[in-house]
C-alpha cells in the first residue's frame, strides 16, 4: 500500500483558475512531517513547505495555501489564480522516524499544466 | 554556486560501459541521497549516506555502486546496466534537524542503449 497517495495524475487548467492538488497519507506514527515539492521541467525538485504532525494550522504563502487535516490524513495544496509558471509536477511527501533518521517517502506526483 | 550540483546532466551509455554520476553539495549538510525517477513511477530511494556512512540501501542491484568519500561528494558508479535503468537520477542532501527536508540537484538523465 502506498504511504502517500496523489490520486490526480494530471490536472489541466486555464490561467487565473484556482487549483487544488490532493495528498492523502498513511502512517502509524504520532510524530511525522509532510512536505510539498515542485519539479519544473529543469528537473530539480524545489522544496515548498514542511508541516509537522502537531501543527494543523493552515498556511498561506502568496498564491499558495496548504490545508492539513489529520482527521482525514490529508495535506492538500491550493494555488490561487494560477499562472503558466506554475506548470510543473508537484510531489507530496511523508517523513517518519526510522531509527532516528527522517527519510521522506514521495507520492507519484501530480502534473499541473496551466494554459495561457 | 547552486546548492547541489550534479554532473553530467545527460549520459548515454551502452550496456557494457562503465560510467559514474557525480553529486556535490555546497550546503554543509551531513546526509546525501540518490533517488531514481522513472516515467510513471514514484521517486525511488536508492541510497542514503549519513556522515559518509551508508545507512540505507533500498535493495538496489549491485550494478549500481555508490561512493561517498566525504560529506560533500557522492558518486554513483554504473556498470553493466540494463535499458530499464534509463531514468533521471536525482541527488539530494539534508541536514539533521530538517526532518527529511531535502535539497535536490537537477538530476542526471541516463539513457542505456
């Protein structure tokens, strides 16, 4: 079973639309960390956000916002007023303690295409 | 200098060749990782080095051989590869206390003929 599920393989929107990328995770740990990364065509995964399991406060950063709900094991990512530059593959990841080290497990990614 | 640098960016090799991928991090981190990214598959963790010691080997075939001479450099030696090994190989680094937050290089695109 996948620990991190990103059910949306590809999403296509027109510029200025809002879009939400879904992420559902599975863990038995009480302490864990969740991440979102962006992978543009250049290939490098770029860190967007880290959230620990004890902090369910939603976060907003410019056009980006994240909704963390432990009750549904979800950590969704919304882009408001999308732009062409937002086109990329977005990965959700879960980090659990393994002998004291935290190594992330990634979802399969959601490819977002923003059309002008 | 960018945080994590990978060379070469593109590599084409035959099944009998021996080549190496190189990764260098300029962030002062103590952990380095190799991931494999194939089309339509999730990112696969291959190896983890912590303070130059290998701490994870995710059942990777022996035709992939990692080397970590110091905390700033990581190599992936390749020999007798198969066409299904064609993928983007991503290097990342991290630091204790970041709880798994990784800093990635741009990847080395490998094609095995």
